[in-house]
C-alpha cells in the first residue's frame, strides 16, 4: 500500500499552483461529502498531475472545447469524476449545446459541483459524453477510456495523413489518458495498449496512477507484476515519476512524451490515494465516504479553512483559465484561419472536411450501392455486405474499420484501402488482431473523433465486446458493428461457434439497432440504415451461408427494411401471419407459397429490425401485424426471448431453446424444425386446419 509523507509536506506552501491543486482536492471532498456518495481518493492523490497537465500542456480553448484539433484528455478512471469536473470548472470550459453551438454558460458551474451525483445534474457519478462539455468520452467501466484513447490517437493519425498539406497543418493534436490500477488489470486496456505500441502512436500518452490500492485492499492481493516492464514489451516509452506531488517531475515526464516521436508514452506515477487524510493509502480511500471530522482535519493539514465548503479562493480559477486560454485560444484562432485558406487551396478536401466535422455524409454517398437481381441460389449476406461496404466506402473516405483477424471471413476489407500501419496512416483497413474487446473500444474512440468506423467479427464473439457496444449506445455513436456467421447455419463448427442467445442479447441494449437482413437487397438497405444514423450504433447481423435473393417484382421492395418490418406478400384478408428474419425469411416465403396453394389466407412479413419497427407509429405497426389476426408464427434460428411481443399469447415460434450441434446445415434444420413442412404444419394448426 502507499504511504503518506511527513505531515510537514501537507501544508500549503503559498504558491498559486499549490493553491489550485488543493482547490481541486477540497472541491472533490466537499462534493462527495454532500452527495454521500462517490470516490474521493484519486482526485486527492492525482490533483497535482491533473493540474500540471492542464495548466502547462493541454492544448484546448475553454471557449470552444469542441475545437477539432484540441488535445484530448480521457479519464479512464471514471469513478474519479470529481477530478475532471473540478478541472473543467476551474478552467472555465464553456458549454456546447446539443446543436453543437456555444451557449455561453459554464460547462460545470460551482452549483453543478454542489449537485454532484444528483438527478439531471451535469456532474453525474461517472463522466458522460454529450452530457457535460469537456468530457471527451463516457467512462466508468475500467479500461474502456484507455481503449477509446487509442481510437482517438488512430483518428488523429488518419486525419493528419489525409488532410494535412504543406503549409496547412490541420491535425497534430495529442491524446492523454489517465488510468489506474484497475484499468491496467482489465484486458481491454491491455489489448488496446498492445495495438497502440504496434502502430507506434507517438501522439498517445497514458498516465498510470499507481497507488497500489484496490477496493478489497492492496493491489498485491491480485496484481504484483511490473506494469512498466509490460508496457516496454508492448513497445511503449516508459517514464517513471516517484511522487505525484512532484509537479516538476510530472512536467518533465510530459516533456519527454512531447519529444518522443516513435512510440506511445506510458508515465507511471506513484501516488497516495486520499492524500493528506487519515485514510490515505488504504482501501477506505477508494470508495468510502470521509467523516466530517476527517474532512476538517484534512483541510487543516492542507492549511485550508477547516469549515469552508466549496471554496474557490480568489484568483485560482482566473489563473487556471488564463494559463489554458492563453495557450489554446491563439492556436484555435490560427487553426480556423488555416482552415479557411485550406478550403481555397484544397476545395475538394475542404468540402470533405466540412461534412466530416459536421458528422454528415457527402452528397450521393449511397449512389453506387448495387441492386441485386433475383437469384434462387443467391449469396451470403456477408458477401453482399462486403460489396455494399465497398460501394459506400468509395464515396465516404472517412468510413474506415477492420476486423478481429477475420476480414476474409467477414468480407469487410475495403478494396485498395491499404493496411493501417505505422508509416501508412492514410490507409483504411485496420487490423485489430484477435482483440474483440479492444476493437470495440477503439472504434468508439474513432467515432468520438468524427470518423465513421466499423468493426467485424463472428456473432458468437459479440460476447467478447459487449461492453463497448453498450457504451456506443450510451454515447449515441454511429459505429457499425458487423457480426457474421449468425446462426446454427455455421453448421459443422458446432455449438461453440453457433450463436443462440446473442441476437436477443444485442436487441436488449437500448439504443442499439440490431438488423438481420434476409437477402442481398435487404443487406444494401441495412448498410444505408446504419450509416444514416450518426447518433446511434448498429449491429449488422450477416449470414455465412448463401441466401436466395428474393424477386422484388413479386415481393415488396427491400426498402421496407427502413421501417424495421414490412409485408412481403399477403392475402387480402389473412388468417395467419408468418414472420421471419435473416436467413429464415426465404423459408417462411416458401411456407407462405405452400399455404396459399392450400387455400390458407396467409401473410409473410420480413422483420429485420425490431428497433426500427418500434419507432413506427401504431397505425403502421398495425398495418403489418394486424391486431385481429392472432394466428402468428415467428421463425428465427436463435433464442425465443422477445418474440412473444409479436406473436402474442396464441402464436407460436420456431426458435432455438438449446445450443446447436456439429453437423451440415440441412441436418441441423431438420433436427431443430427449421423446415417448410414444420412451419406449414404449425400454421395449419393455428388456423384449425
């Protein structure tokens, strides 16, 4: 565990910097005490580091915290949110409203700090992107911010490679991330760090708060490796600071980062959690509230008025704001002037940048998306997805991404896009390696930097990356998560690779559009739907096996996908409704045709997206799923959960209730009832025939 220094070192030394540092500490103590909730230890221990970074190095303009070339500061230890809120408040960061315009109001006022962790406050328990200006990403699940920061660094490198020209430097910002022992334990941070080292992202600096304390006690209960050595093995430049209170040493470490141009930098800072308090260096400082007496005693040790609450001494905020603004504002103004000259010298690239930075798509972005002719043999939706991706990528240069070492299988390589590597940062195909969790977190960081990223892996491996998928939904990021090999259609690979519960699990995430198209043309509209939404992520669920391409002169247009569900064909007065998604739609279409031939009045519905369907008005939903028709059959080679919403209490499902098996697809379809005969039999039973 960390140990405290001699008591004589606690007391204010009278310097403006120390006064500001203790203001951060005491604001954090007071906010947590008032909320009766929160984490105080890290803000107290790392206040000197935060103050030094922001006051001496961070390039940002408090008046325009959305300036595209600002340095990014990511607080991966999101539970230490009061450190970030205090910095934002003292820096005088101004609010950017939901329309992207400055409101003139402070991003975090003193009243907001007093309202820490309260309903509708701008200071929630963990930092939330879009909720509080100055917060670059939503953090809390440890390690996620580390992954996001790698994505931000990748984005800067790509933007610089594509848009910088001689005499026009538009992108040269740095990315800083503050992580703790928990972040270093989480696999997602390790995955991201490994890739960052491989890519030699010298614009990336992680600051590791090494306080050796976790919730259960000292980190030596479970974590005693030399983290610095691990990062050296990753290819990072590792710098050590023995005392977080040694601001000169902190500054020297950051200067080393600034001078390093061939690898990312990892600064290991030894700190004392809860510095200056009676519980310093103990697990209690991690998440337990300090008593009123301890707060008073700590303030006295700082030389602070013991009974003062939420005190910001005269001049502290003004000096802090001036230090940041005097550095950042001229840089921002110079950047804006450069951008205007750039648009004259490079009109086409300037037009691209306008669209990119406004998070819109260029005119005609989907003009080259193919239309696929009817074909009974058809193609796998993963193959169609690859063709559509490339048609769109030709018109949207900032659509970039990659897979977890599965691009030949997921069909997500951009033709002639090159491989994003050190020395070729202008390329568009990222190779994430077998790092699904890191891949998702990195993609979120790219989206936070105005790129339109996509990722790809097998659907069964969505389990490995669920946390960043969820956070993409929380942050309303337009990331496209491609998941192929979507069902027991994987066949001989067996239960370990056959997703069952995964589609239902993705559909359960609020704000995530999970789309499972039934053929090549629905796949084209699925990609359109995914990219039209710049403020919501999409899970694109594609098949490995070939799917018939429906005859759209006989059946309804695939554009119906944009409404989530639509009628493919129907009798005038249907008595039974067949519903399918993905590869099962062709099966229910065949069942519909047989029932029709038998004289059963049937309707067949393709339902690729519950998310989109639920956003339609009730009249439309009732026009597709007629309320009076209770005989309904839903068919999906996945779990049953959720389908009762659409089939009702009197309907039936043909779904999976067990894991699959290793066998050819046709044998699996027979075994689990995914046959035309079975669907027709169930439909006839429901209508009493």
